[in-house]
C-alpha cells in the first residue's frame, strides 16, 4: 500500500482530475484546501518584509492549492501517476504541482480488505 499525495497549484483542473481518477478505478480519496508558503508568509503583518510582500500580492490567490491524498494498492500507483500526468501535464513546469508516494505500514478502515 502507498500514500499517494498530489499538491496541485493548477486548482482549476481538480474536477477533471477527480473524474479521470474515478474512471481509472481510483474511487476514494481526500481533497484538502490549502495555501502555499508564499501566501502564508504574505499574511504575516508583524514581520516588516512580509508586510511589503503583502502589498505586492494583494488580490493574488495564485498560492491556493489543493492537496489530494489517496491510499492506493501498489498496482494502482502507476495508474494514478499516469492519470495525473495526462490531466495536469508536466509537473516540472512552474506553478503546476508536486506528487509523491510513501509506503504505508498499517491501514485500518480501508473497506475491510487492506
């Protein structure tokens, strides 16, 4: 089992991605709203340099992200990777996203068949 994580900056593609993952047989996961570090830093008024950054970035929500967490069987991981690349494109492009996997040693509550 693997924990597949995608931090997606191209948030406008999340609906298409979720649909394509479902069609590929990946039917469960968790989607979390978040913000990137630059946006979080820009909200720190008590640090003078960040106050300056805030003025430069006001009204700019480019650092909004969606984090997708999927608990996958090993044989599903490549399907998820291929689907993300097909829908999102080249993740090495700036402001796209990052994906990674981590092995899972224990799973409970995974439909009873983990």
